[in-house]
C-alpha cells in the first residue's frame, strides 16, 4: 500500500502539469518527489483522508488500522501535529507537499486529523504485546509518547500466552514461568489500562475460522491425536553464520525484519560473538525502540554500542546546514532556511546522514546494525537511493565515486540478514522485504528463523501441533534464502552476555 500510495501521490502532482510544463521541468519535479519524504507524506495523506472531520466514515461503522511497528507508528501519528505546527508557523516549503498543492488544504486536513486522533470518543488506541518484559516496556514507551500529543484512551492486549493445554513438559513450564514473571512486572502506566489476554493457538492465525478461534480457549481434544515427534527442521546454528562473517575480517552486517521477530537479539548475538573472538565491533541501532542495552545487559570487551538517535541527528543536521549553507546568507535568507529545516521532511535526511557515517565506518572493522522495523528501514534505504541518484546526476557516470547505496549493494562489504519467525505473516513480510531490497540492487545474504518451536523438538501434543504448523514456513524460507540459521524457542529470554553466547552455539538438533 505504501508504494501504491506514493505512486498515486506523485501522479496527482505531476499529472496536471503534463503538456503545460517542459519535459525537463517535469523530470526535475519527478526527481524531487522520489525520496523518502514523498513516500512518507503519501502514506500520511492516505491515512488522514480516513479521519473525516465530522466523524462519518462513509459506508463503514468502524475503521481499524493495523499499524506499522512501534517506532514507525509513533512517527505516523505525530505527523498531523508536526505538519500542522510547521504550516501554522509560516508558508513553509511546498516542495515536500508538492509544488502544485494548496497549503491551505493541507492545513485543514492535518488539523482535522489531529482532532480525530485526540478525541477519545472517536479514536481507541489498542497496544498489543507479547508477555515479554521488552515488549511490555515498549508499549509503555509508545503510550507515554502518544499521550504527549494528546492520544490516549489506551487498551492493552497481551497476545500469544501459553495455555494450560500446552502440557507440563520442561519447555512449557519454563515458558509459563517466564511469561508469568513478565506479567507480574508490567510497567505501572500499562498496568492501569484495561487488559485482555489471548492464548497461543496450536496453528497459524490465517483464515476466518482461525481468527475466530482467538476468542475461544484451545482444548486438548481439538489437537491432533498423534504424539509422534515433529520431523527435524535441519541443523542450522547461528554460529555457522558468525563463522562466515568472521572469515571476511570486517564489514557491515544489517539485521532486518518486521517488528517483534527478534532482530535486536540476533544482532546483539552476532556482535557479541565477534567481540568475544577478539574483533573490534560496533553494534548500533536505527530502531526508535532501542532495546540493545537491555538485551546486552552489560558491557563486553571490544564491543562498542551506540544508537542513531533521531532527535540528536536532527539537531546536528540543522546546525550543520545553518553553519554551511546558511553561512553567507543575509538575515532574511537564514530565517527562511531555518524555517525550512523545521519541516518534518528533514528528519529522514538527518537520520540518513548518521547512517551513512556508520556504513563508512564498516570499512575499518565490523559494524552490526539492528535496523528499525521493515517500513522505517525502507524509508531509510529510499533516502539512500535518492542520495545515490543525486550524486550520480551531479558528478556524472564517468567520475569515480562511492555512495552508501553502492556499499550496501556490494556483498563483499555488506551482509544483509533477514530475521523472521516460522509463521505465515512474518515470512510473507520478510519475502516482500527481500523483493524490495532486490529492486534496490541489494541481495540478502542470509535468513534467520528465530524462536522456532519445531527446532526445540517439543513432546506435548499442543506444542507438536504448533511445531508442525511451522514446517511449511520453514520450507519456504529454505527456498528463498542462500543461507539459513534456525534458532529454537528457548526456556529463558536470551538476555546478557552468557545467554547471547549460548544463542550462537545452539544447534537445532535435540541433545
């Protein structure tokens, strides 16, 4: 939908100008609308179009948004207020919104969106989490940030809690204890919100009957009668990937995927393993949730940990532009430049600038990036592609230059690792991400299937049924990937150096 929205948005702007403006000028407009800002605004416009000011939704009684993961969603929900403030401060720079668009129309639409989002009678915020300390901490952060812009009326759904029907084998007992501890420690703000708990189901949540089963408890009599062990899913420990990464002696490793699949854990495990082997490693994240510190739970010699913080990046970028581009401007010119830099469009550019520095650093030693969830990462890569095209246009094809995109496209310098779960939706989204990367000339190096019940070789009928439902998805991944690592579902969360070290040594074969 994001790509279709961007194409439709560009056509709305360029279409009326065909036959009116010269082709060269149309090409310039098209180029200016090819970046991440346009993609974000196009998606945002589609979002705000559903937030009618009078509260009527046409033929619909309700509109349900299945939002992007946390960081990207916070950004989306903050945009109405950000653009309203920016446009209220002055005329603004229309280049981000389209050179032929009326700013007054945008002001009215964004103000209406703000009213709808902050009206508890019209908007209900449902925060969905697993029974994990990190996930619960993230929804508290989300709730507090959205409260600051007036979005409240929060409800909590804890999804995928292991039911009694899963039996009493050691793995099931350990998982229940882990979930119970997380629920006892629910952050105070979230604990005060209305809460529903949904049990884990034995199969994938695909199709109407499966979705309807969310509201009923699973019973043992509904499960397959066989207790035969699920066929093994192959021996593919994460350590094998670490061995291959190490052999190159340096470079960039980017862990990508949708939210909640364990990108941070996999990135931290790879970085920690390389550091323990005596290498200098920089582990960083572009994820607004930024769980690296909690996952590492301490320092490791040789491992430097950082975060590409959007607020810091934006502040430094604005200062840099004012000191360089604004140095020789008069007072009126500097004021206009400062106003333009307050546009929400500058945010992605600022983060890209920091990202480029990290990519450059990977020429000297190992750099491991825990990327933001899929949609936000694609915006970053979109900015990378826009920068590459602009440099190529300015310098010319005959001149020698190397852009961040060229480094990401070079398999000798960059290894992209797609992280997923052995479930229908995560595998489908990772496949779509792989397709997007391929179109950008970036070929994923490996896939990691995280938290696999099949790889844990369970014995109870419930967990075996769950494991059997994974096998088709695991087969799909093997068909898509050059390399695969399979991480079993573990009795304890892999937090801290010792457990992360074990993660890179786990085999999917039973002991």
